[in-house]
């Protein structure tokens, strides 16, 4: 999880990982079928931060689902085209 390159640290610190549950991310609020577009009606920004960062919300709205995505699933970049 932690990447080191020539003495530089990339990624969250152990302390940041503890607080991930208090951050927000994009979740599926209504099941999305394969080939269906994501909309503001089937996506929601909630806690914890296990999905895409909320700053990507506008970018993922209108994207097509690669597979069926169940309600309550944290949205990942790999789930959409």
C-alpha cells in the first residue's frame, strides 16, 4: 500500500487510513444495470471513503456501467466506461 521511491513516500499515512471512514466518496444509491448510464438519481456522495472521491462526481454522471452494480456499492473507476 505504501510506495517508496528514492526516499519519497507516496500514499496515505497510517494516521490518514484511520480517518478514511469519516471522509466521503461516491456510492451507488440505486442499482445500475450493465450498459445503463449513471445519473444523479443513482449515485450519492456519502461516508465512508471507499469509493471515488466526490470531486469526480460530475465526471462520472452520464458514464456507462461495464457491469451490474448493486445498491450500496462504493463506485470505482473500473466500474464505468
